[in-house]
């Protein structure tokens, strides 16, 4: 059912939201961001299947490409921050950099 | 069957955020996306499922492996904010109550809304332009970040 899929997608989005706000290391923040995007893709796919909104599928493909790009940029920022501050926690970057 | 697959997805998502070993967390995260891809295939969206498995899971998996080489075998111990779980749960309840309930009532009272495919099609070109702009700006940020990573590049090489 469409409503069941939506319910699980909202639950996945909530888990991702919890991960983004509660975790403080880069990698788990990336995991959580990908969960947010996966929840949106799940909503698009289920609406395409159950409601016949097949126009949503190209948006889902674009979202996948965008999420991969976003992860690439994020990992590069992580690598740059780690190179200069030797920290894997975003909150510590400012303190480490100011020394 | 759908409920079983999606419950596995949620369990793997929670596991990937709570496991202390980074490689175990990455494996559960990749499994989560793999199961989602299998779910899309079961929904008859075969291309989206294959795209999810090969492009998304593969690409993100390799990128996160690179992150694990920097982070180490175990995640660092950090303080967790206790109120974030409450806020996430509140978000879930609010969206379900006001969003999903309204959708069910809307479809029950106005079934013709589900058939109106123009709702999305009218704004589709705007989405394409916005996503192209975001994608190109991300690519530009990637190139700039590569320059930041190599600040001491020699000119006469």
C-alpha cells in the first residue's frame, strides 16, 4: 500500500534526521544524509508505482546522481579538514584550526 | 512482504548509526541500500532498482570506504545530544498525523486528485533547472576542494 510505504519512508527520514542531529563524526553524518535522500527516493518510487505518477522516476534518478555527487564533495571536505586539523569530528575543527 | 522488507531497511538503518565498528556500520548501511534496491525491483521499477544497487550503493560504498581509512576501525566517542531523539520522534508523529492523515482523507474525499498527473508535470522543468544548477555548483565545489587539498603544488612540474 502507498500509505505503508509513506509511513516507512517518513520513519527512515526521521532516523536520518536523528542521525544528522545527534552524531558528531563525519561518517555517520554522511550515512544519515544518505538516509534522508533514500527516504525521498522511496517516496518517489512508491508514488510512481501506486499512484501512477511515472514522472517522479526521472527525479529519483537525478536524486541518486545528486546524492553520489554530494557524498563525493562531502568526503573531499572531510579529507581536507582531516588533513589540516587531524580531527574526524566537525565540532572540533574550529578549535583545532584556531590553535 | 513489503512490510517485512521495509522493516529490515529500518533495522539496518538504525544498526548503521549505532554500531561502534565503522566497517560493520558501513556494511549494514550498504545492505540497507541494497535491500531498498531489491524493494524497487519488486515494485516493478527495475531500472531504478538496478540504478540504486549499482550506482548508488557502489558509489557511496567506495566513497565511505575512503572515509573509513581516515576515521579508523572504531568511531570516536563523542557526546550525544539527548533531545535529538525526542525531536526526531516529534517530527515523525507530526508528519504522520498532519501529512499522511490528510493525504488519506484527501484521497478518500477527492479520488480524482490521484489521477491528476499534471500536478507534478507542470513544475517538472523547474525541478530540472534547479537540480542542474545544484549539480553544477557541486561539481564546481569539488574542483575547488581539489585545489584546496593541493595548496603547495609546484608551478614548474
